[in-house]
């Protein structure tokens, strides 16, 4: 149980958002939860939002979007690494891929899809990280891939030769459709 500093009510720990991590230690501050409960934090946000005009709100959101776009442009492989790591955590696969490892693999393949040779937009786990595939979330198992090939590619693992044949087939199919 914890007492909210805003409403002074005692609430369970789950009623409080997690605190930020200390950059030096990597651990959360204090007891790991923020001092204000979720309900009070939401009320403060809604009050702040209601004080803004629609024009100010749009300007704020546009400014936020522009900052996010600039940050994404400065670090293009960060989101790709984060997405690969999230997927790996969800399927309980081992390994973590860093932004630098994704950038190195991207550079190795010249930013082209390993299946069809078009411009790549996503990161693919060459050997699927599901239970049947048994792959890992490591730099030697990721490759750049375009969205179309990633969606068409099977999530089953039949070996490297079949994966390469599958890639060749996807390339031919793409050329026929074009």
C-alpha cells in the first residue's frame, strides 16, 4: 500500500505508475512507483488539456510529432531494434539486438531486402524465433526485409536451403506482379 501525495488516499501499489529509471544505476527510483496515483495523474492531464484551446492543442501535437520525426531521422535503426526486441520478448526468445547491430546488418545488406532486393523497411529474423523455428534474437539471425516479403514469408523453419528457395520464389513472384 502507498499514499498518493495528491489526494492523500492509501491505495495499492498497482494504482501507481512505474517511476523512471536512474540512468546511472539502471534501477527505478525509490519504491519503483511514482508518488501520484494514476487517477490523480489522469485528472491533472485532463485539466491541463482543457485549459488549452483547440489551436494550441494542435500546435502542441504537431510540435511533438515534428520532434519525434527528427529523432527518428537521427536514429533510423532504433525503432527497428526495439520492434525486434519486443517481438522476441513476447515469444520468450533469447537475445537482445542493439541499434548498432541492426545498423551494421543494414549496412552489410545495403538496406535492401534479402529476399527480393527492393528497399527494405523492416528487420526479419532469418530463422524464425517461434517455438518451431528455434531462432534467437541476435545479430547473426536478423536481416533487412521489405514489408511485402515479411508478410508473405512463412514462419516455419525448414532449413537454410529452403529459406533461400523461398526468398528466390518471393523475388520471382514480385517480378511477375510488377
